[in-house]
């Protein structure tokens, strides 16, 4: 089995993929997936212990893992993760980075500055949907990545994520309380909680749809728009332009990159 690891600033997502009958859909081959909190203070021993518990809880054995691929946007964790994975599975993890064959021309300056997760998402999105394509990844930051009809990574947009925006509001105001981020009952809030929820949700929805509208103005109205990330389903449900949410987009991109480089 292949272990795919996506290390983000807030969450780390892991998936175990088992190749089998080619007629099966890729989504049916993921034996297990996990979403963890990214812990910058974690040691290799702690991460290895966590991996052992995750596998045991699903009745899986470390010996079943024969290959590992990792995308990381937290460089300070790379050494720790590499060591823990080596110990646990006895094989060398492949990290997404310069020199890896992606099958996708990167039009970014310099190319190495593009986050590993953004390239992985672009590869997976184009393989599944073709182009032109916009991929919106709702993570710690929200990224908009553009893939041309010819399968070229064109670049994109980076803005603060919804959770960061909410935290900034709560941290810099004395009387505004933390609230659950969700669609409010009404647009015009008649309570403080409702007013904050309306501002956070509809304000961010307007940001997302506004940027997509501008991108579609450049790329064409036939441009497909897909979303991924922890808050994708929340926003996509009321977006005018997002047509598909793919929670496993990054994992499937990692699988594709491993297949192109093994």
C-alpha cells in the first residue's frame, strides 16, 4: 500500500491507498484516511507512536506499507516526519519538491516557491477534470490555483483563510465574542452573534465568489471550479461558481505523483 501524507499549517492528512483492479474508482481504493492537528513541537518518537495507534485502530499493519509520498508546507517538520516514517515503515519517503516529475509545466517565478500542496492539487484537478480549471483550497490560507487548457500551472491567488480572518477579528476587538463559523439564520443579524456570523460567512463567501468571477473573466466562463480543504463544503454550498467539492483531491494528487515517479 501507498501512504500519502499532506502536512499543512493547521492539519495533517494521511491516506492509505491500495492498488487493485484498474476498473475500480480511485476513491474506492483508499483503505483509510485520517485528519490530524499539525503539531510543530512533536518529536519523531511521538509521531511514530501516533502512527502505530492509527494503524492498530483500523486493524492495519505497518508492513503492508511499501511506499510513502509526502507534501509539506511546514519545512521545520520535514526532518522529524522523515525520521518517523523511516522507523515505522522501513522505507524512504518521497517528498514533493524540486526535481520531482509532475507532468505539468510550472509558470511561476521561481517555480520552487509554489507550495507543494498547490502543485499536487493542480495535478489531481487537471487529471480528473481537464482545463481551464480553478482550484480553491480552503486551508489556513485560502489559495486559488489556475490550470490552463493545456495542463500548465499558471499561478494563482493567496489570501488569509476564514479561520485566520475570524481569529484576527476576535483578537483585536474587546467586546466581540468567538462564534461558530456557519451560515447564519438571516443576513441582517439582530444579535451580536448573528451579526458576526453573517459578516464572517457572507463576507468570506463574497470574497471567494468575487475572486472566482474575476478569474473567470480572464479564463472564460467555461472554466471549471472545484474546491478542497477543511472548510470547502461550508462555503461551496452557497457559492455561485464552485461546482464540486473533492475532499481527497490532495491525496489523489499525491498518488498520481508517486505513480509518475516510482
